[in-house]
C-alpha cells in the first residue's frame, strides 16, 4: 500500500514541476494527480492555507477549486501548464485585495477567464469596496451600493425573460404571444389532420370535416387554416378556407381573406373569396390591400388592384395611380465594349466563330459547327459563362481585356390590373400616362364620402 504524500514531499513535487516549466516552456493540460481510489484527475494542487490536512485542486475551467484530503492523493505526475505559474502566484502568503485582483488580471491575459472571476471575487471578499474588482465582475454602483448587473437591472424595474432583461409590460406581452404561438401550433396540427380526412374520407366524412371547420371562431386557428386548407392543391379546399375565414367575426378573419386573395392563382377561387370579403367592412381590408400595392411581386400587386377595383374602393384611386407603373433595380451583366455593333440585349449576333451569341445573360448559348454524316448534316448548341467567353475573345483582340461587368439597371413594368381598376373606379382611361392621371385627379377627382351608418332607434 502506498503511503499518503506528506506535506514536505508535496512541496518538493510542486517545486520540481515548476522547474520543469521554467526549463522546457511546455504548455500541457495540467499535472496528472493519482488518487487512492485509483482515479486520475488533471489540475494543479496547492496546499490549503486554512487547513494543513487539505489540498486545493485548481483546473483551467471553473472558478472554485476542489478541496481534497491530502491522504486521498497517492502521487502527482507533473505536466507543465499555465497552471504552474498560477500556483506560484497563488501561494503568496497573506494576499491583499490588490494582489488577488492582479492575479485575476494575469489570468485574463493567459486565457483563464474562470480563474480570473474567482480571483476578482476573492478580492472583494477582502475588500467589498474594491472598485476595480467590482467593475471587472460587471458590478455597478447604484445609490451608494455595489450591485451585480442582474441586481442593477432588477433595481431599474426590469425582469429576466428568456435570456433578456425587459420591462414587466414587455414580459407580460411576450407571455401572451408565447401562449398564442403554442395555441396556433396546436391548431395547425389539428387542421392538418382534418385536411387529410377531408381528402381521403368518404362523402359523409367530408361533410363532418366541413361542419367542424365552419364552427371555428378562434383567431388562433387562422395561421393554420391558411397553411393547410388555404394552401391545398384542391380548389374546393381553398374555397372552403374562404368560407371558414368569413365566419370568424374578428378583424383577423377579414385579414385572412385578404391574404387568401393575394395568394390565389385560380380565378374561380379568387372570385369566391372576393364574394366572402365583400361582406366585410373592417378598415384592415383596405389597409392590407393598399400595402400590397407596394409589393415587389407583380402578381401580388395586380391581385390587390383587382380586389380594390371589385370592392369599388374609389378612395384608393390616387394610390392606384402611383402603382400604375412599377420599377425595380436588378443586377445584370453587360459588356462595356461590345465586340459587335449588332449585339444588343435579346438580339442574336454573329459570334467570331460563326455561332450565335445571345446577349443579356450570365451564360451565353453558342451554336456549334455542323456535324456531317452520310446523307445528314446536324447542328448543336452549347453554353459558356459570359465572363469566360469574353475573356477568351478579348484575349485575341488588341487593347485591354474588358469582360462583362455587373451593373444595376432599372426595369419598369406596366400593371394591367391596376389600369383596369382605375378604369372601373373612375370611368376614365389615360392608359399608362401617370402624369395625365394625376392631372385629372387634381382637377376632377372627388372621392365618395364614407357611408353614413344609421344607428337603430329604440
């Protein structure tokens, strides 16, 4: 049986380990410490200054040392590391708050952040008002008292919610939103099951699904309804989604109908959805449609204009005029020095090898030479990146090599449904002449007054 390490022998082992570090300059993990149980742990042992019968085990991670009985340790296999220098500094007798702080700074410089935190905490144990250590720990002075960052935020009335400090009002709102999200997820799963039953079941089962859907009044079901029945391949399922949305009396139901119209590609389903939307008079309907007039998608923009025209929303005429012609910036590749005058965007031009070159894309299709066989002549085509093509072509030309360059170009489009809506709402037709429309609006346009609601008399 091995005898426990005596304190004098332990000090000699520490000194031997430190001398190896000084000679070799190695940076291994830490000493291997053998325990009476047969286990081996890595770290650095330092005599406990408060108890001669115990040792403190420090590691590179973790701010608090492990306390071991000296009798538990049967041997130490020194392996030089940054902890050797830490141990030498840590064994300074009667350290002051300044000493503990200085060692913490050394730990930071030597990438030992956990041990640095332990040293800063040791400094404020010795001197609770030692500001450098307090500040290094992120503490703040609040009304004459040092507080941790959490205590300071709490003193300001903030609460900790999912990793962030926020106001109690924000926390309450987020809890409501979290609950709503969970409810929406539940509805989406339920509606997915109903859609599968609707598709696969017999006629009576489909009728049962419709009855269940038409009973929905919960606005939390709307996102799931749009993602399942509203996005189904079957037109009948999408028409059913419109009926269900129309049955939800809250403004969210009307907003869901607008979403369905803006998504819908089928004319018949869009007509059916419009019929349901026309029954609603919530302000959110016009607001959402006007917002869609700024959409980058031409299809979405034109569906919004179509809907505004069919709803006879004459007050939206000025906004429709602004959406009559849309423009967008796109990145295109152009040749700053075209090799052929005939090479214009979309126009074929003869390439130097006799093939055809179609300008305007990143890849260039080129007609290859003929392949001749007995009784037959065949032609083929290939493509090459525009940059490679021009680089090879320009290499055989005098002057600098100027391949295609990326430039931003503005492209415009005329929105046909916007024009149709303007014609329907005003009885005028100035085509796509935006200036003429605006002149007419300035001289002649008078939006219809909002309808007067009659309050039922008692």
